[in-house]
């Protein structure tokens, strides 16, 4: 099968470890080219706030898994990272991907956002040519099973994204968000959800800041109660807000300890970015409490019994899909034999036509008729053997048939 996954995620690694091995798009390109140059056939990198995972398809899978583990340590200069790395191979790797895409391996069980991230990771690799026949099929099946699980179980019927959980977390701290004021930094997918949920809580004012101020102005008509502020003015409103939520793609802190003004009121800050946006040292300041993604695990642990029951249904559906995919993987083992048969027929066709054309004086119309008839006859000759090969479920018999066909036709 030769499929593996290696990486870190929220199950084993705390946020300060995960942020060390978070990939930018440029780093993804560099890493993918590195692996392709070392005889790894297919690569997809999934890097989110909760996981950094590299999916590979290659011969000598154990050797290549070791290669990826060494890569994590060297590429990110992260000594000790191997303590937090996990690896899975064969059906375990496939099961892991299906669970991830379905939101069944997330901090918030059944969350929706991860499915889009899996799609984006696969699209990125397809554009680079590092996702081919096997991974194109594998990731399509991951997306399909995720959709089937969500449609069947309705596990994500209630919004429970990281943004939603983060706001509910802050609401528990503040008491009631209605009439309160918030500062939101960043306008990516995560914070667009954040603003949607904040509107539902009927806040009085939402100060919105982003490095590209023009994009903030564009969002003003989309959300109510938004007050755009320039990025360099973000500290100026700190004493006017009750909560701060930051989720940017910045590789550096966007709220720094050394630049914080003296705070006269109680402020709760939620950092839902990775790498982190808010300097954790700010927790030492008076009147400020800073929380990050890891603090949301407590809410995950309190998921109700119904969600876990629904997840069990999802696991059963995944088991069935794994069987389908492994059967497909086994079936494509005959592809080289089929290709060789077709090449053999093409060779016979070309030799025969060349002989006929040389010995006869045919016009173009007659040549086309003979070409079509000969091509059709050769296809009929191999059609039944190919169909029987494809329909043979017994692995032993199929391998015997493949060997026999190759010997008989001298492929």
C-alpha cells in the first residue's frame, strides 16, 4: 500500500511545539520538492493551527517515514521535535486522513473548517504535481466520506468551530457579551466566522484591524457595528474594549508585551492563531487575561454524549470506505499489465498496417476502414481478459492471472 502520514497535532503536542513546525506556502513548496527529489512519489502537506502533517506515497515506506521525521527536525531546526511526532502507515494512515477530513480528529468534534483545509492542501499539491493518481483518489474519497458523515449524522449541524468555541469561552469569562466592545485583528476565514458569531451576541462595537486597511473598509458593509481602525492604531483602543480576538497569518506577534499601554479595565484576550499572535507574557500585566487554542480543549472534553454517539456512526462509515479504497488500490496493480497489453496491440496494429499498406495500393478511405477494423479486432481480443482481471477479487488468483498473461503475451 505504501501510504504514510507523519507530523504533529493537538493530540500529542502543545501549541508552543506545533507553532514551531507550521508551514508557510513557500515552505510547503520547498518541502514538497525536497521529498520528490528523494523518490517519494506523492506528497500532500496539511498545516493548520492544530496540526502539521505530511502525507506521502512511496516504496520503502518505513525508510521514507524516517526521512520525513529527520526532515522535521532539520528543516525547522527543532531539536527534540521527534518526541512529539506521530507516524501511521497503510490503512492506519488512510483512516487517519478520513477522520481528519470528517472533523473526527479535531479539538471540536465534527467541526467543519478542517474539510476546506484538507481540500486546499490537496489542491496545492495538485498544482505542484505532487498529488497524482493514488493521492487524487485518496483525498477525493476523504472529502466524499466527510460529506457523507456530515449529511448522515448532522454532527456539525450546530456551529462548533474554533471561532465559535473561542467566543463562548470568552462569554463565560465576561458573563454576557451583549453591549460589550471587541477588538478583532485579522480578516481571514477564522475571523470572518468570529465576526459572524460576535454579531449574534449583539455586541455594541467591533473594532476591526488588519495590515491591509482597505480590506477592512470593504467588510464594513458586510457586518454591522464594525468600526475599521488602522493596524498601527490597534493599541489605542485597548482601554475601550472588553475582549480582544486575534487570528492572523503573521509569523510574528501582532500584540506585543513591550508595546501594551497601561490597562485600566478588565480585558480578556483570545489568541486563535498559530503561530500565536499575542505575546503570552501579556498575561503578567494587570487586568489582562490571555487565552489560546489549547485552553479550548476543556470545552472539547465536555462534548455531549450525543456527539460521541454520532461520531461512532462516522467511524463505521469510515471503516467501510477504507475497505473500498484498499480494494481499489489492489485493483490498480493490474494497470501496468493492461497498459502493456494495449502497447502490445498497438505494436501489432502498426506492424500489420505497415505491411498491408506496403503490399497494396489502397486509397485513404480504405486505409481508414482497415485501420478501424484492425483496431476493433485487437481490442476485442484483449477486452475479456481485462474485464476478468478487473473483476477478480481474490488477490492470489489475480496475481496468478497477471503473471500468466504477462508470460503468454511476452509482456
